C-alpha cells in the first residue's frame, strides 16, 4: 500500500482545511486528499481529522455523499435547531429501549435539527428528577454533537456553544413550567 499526498484543493464540493459533518462522528476537518493503492487499484481519499476524538478517518472521495458527509449547517439551520430547544419535550410513551434506539439514530443521522430534538427531549433541569445512566449518556452525546457544530458554524468555542444551548433550554423550561398543567390534561382530552 503506497501513500501519496495530493495538492488537490477541492473534490466533490469539499475543500482541504474545511470543517465538515460526518454523520456517525460529528464535526471533523478535512486535512488533505491522498491517493492509496490497494490491490492494484488507486483510491482517492479525504483525510478527516476529528480532533476531540483523536481520530483520523479516510473516506473515498467518490463515497463522501453516499456516506452522508456534508458541509456545516447554514446559520438559518443553526437558528432553527436552537429554536427547537425552546419547545416542549416530545417524549413518546414507548419502552425506553425503543426510544433509545430512535434517539441514537437521530444523533448518528448528522442532522442538526434531529440532534436538537434529542437534546430538547432528554434535557433535565435542576428541579426535575434524575436521569438514568443511559438517558444521560444519550443526552451528553447529542449535546456534544450539537455544540461542536454550532461552535464551528458560529466560530465560537464548544463551551460557549454549550452555554448558548443551555440558555435556550432554560427559556423553554420557564415557558414549559406554565404549560406543565396543560400537558397532564392532554391525554384525557384525547380519549374524550
């Protein structure tokens, strides 16, 4: 297997040194484009570094779109994702294992709005009951993915992005407290 760095600047609409989102790993940076010879065939690969995970991923340039690799979200999508956080949690009344699978799928979709829904649904304020270990793990994974992308888009630190997310969640909680009584009445109204 031989390696040869290419000085190519752009492939499939992606450029070197650009930040991208890889669905199952989150925000990474394209460090370069290289060629590798494997079994006599030459593959052109994006070299993507995920600094926080201390991981480098090589993705064939031709497969970038089919694996779901995408550019960072636009500012308006970030705004919509942050607005979602102010909404009321929508927790389905299914078994936890089923909901956990759905949350995991949303997190790994790489879609910022879906990830925002997971953050909103699993968020617990100080006054609310404790989360289970698995709920906390999923919440933290979603919060991490969301804050990394928002930080990269807004060019702020991940910590600043987490503070922004938590501020939006708190706004939703204040409004949600007033609606809590209404939520308890809803199932009875649906049955009538």
